[in-house]
C-alpha cells in the first residue's frame, strides 16, 4: 500500500484575509438599499441592547432588515451574492500554486476556512471549491427555503473548536463525541505542528495563540488601513509573521509560506527516519545485544 504523504493544513479566516472587506458588504447590504455604515451599527446596537452574541445579532439583522423591505432571503440568493466577492491579489491561483509546491516537497496541502462570516456567501465565491471544509456561520432553512434558525454561529472563541476538528480529522460539526474522545497524538490526522493559520486581526487571536502554543505557524495579513493593528499583534507575540495581503507568486507572503512548508516537510522526514531507526533498534538490535551480556 502506498504510504500517505504528511498533511500540511492552511486554516484561513475569510473577511479581510482572503477578500478585501466583510463579505456582506459586496452585494447583500446594497441589495437592502443600505450602506455598510448603516447596516453594521443596526446589527451591533441590536446585539448590545439584547446582550446577544454579535454573530447571532448580525444574522438576525440580516433576516429582519430583509423582511422589513419585503426582500426574500434565501440560500440561493446568498450564494449568488458570493459571486461578487473581491479577492486580494494572487488569491485566485494561490491554492493551485501552493498545492503543487507542497507535492514537490513531499507533503499534501489542504485548505480550510474558519470564518464568522456566512458559509452560503463563501460557497458562491470562485475559490470555494479549493477548501476541504468551510466552517462558517450558517442558517437552517425551512421547507420554503427561508432561514428559520441559525444552523451554526462561529464567534471568535468558537473558532478554536474547528482547529481541534482538523487536528483529529473529525470534520462533521454534529459529531461532538468523537471530537472529545481521547486520541493519541501520533494518530491525529493533522499535527498542530503542520498547521498554518492565516488571519487579519483580533478576531483571529484565539486561533493564532493556539498555533503558537502548539508549534504551528500564525500569519497576519494587512491592508494599509489595518497595518498598525497587525503590527501590534506581532509586537505582542501573537503572530509569527505579518505581510501585506498579496498572495501573488514571488510576494513576501508567498516566499515565506513556501519556506514554512519546506521546514514542515523536513521535520516530517526527520521524524519518520527517527521512528524507523527506533523500530530497527527495538526490533532487531537490542535483542541481539541483550543476548551478549
């Protein structure tokens, strides 16, 4: 049987990490006849007034503002709105290039989204097919195709559970039992040391801290408008690297990520060689040596 290549997993936030602004800003909010500067204060005020989780508050506001205007909110409509997402330079072919580079290094690269945005909108984006799994907030829809309840709400701290799911290979969000079962480190599908988290700000700090605590890598990308905040993350030791949000081939982000993959591939190969030698010693050499004493 052909040996499985080690896996290197990229975990991405989405808004302002792969695309230029909050995903609702491109098409959904304009479809209401509102601007982002009008919509988000409504959502935030509603959440504060009701002591409500911010993600649930914006999801409720999406429904209520659509209902006020008699605009049907459907899954298909949200997916369609994802087609207008604007990606950062180089993102469109980033996955193909990084996958190919990983193969050259002897590792299998996988990509995941962990986002507080909406899964439905992400699914409409041209890069949605590149992800093994998209973990994002999502509505449950009734028999008429209308949102009836939050199916999943991914707030900032909840993001960390999906890191564990990827680590163990328990990708089904309804499977909490297997996720919480004890599992030896050497049987986990993607070691933390083979993970790279890419985000853009404070909402990503819990996941970034996990990466740094468990031996993975944390990267923050920035536009000039949020550069100061990202530099603060680096100064406080919350990320390993910061880069301008340019995923183009030859960019500093691209070159550093390839060096990280090289390092992870080498560490995996050294670990395999160490394991092979230990098995040889334990299985062949030591018994013979014991017989000599």
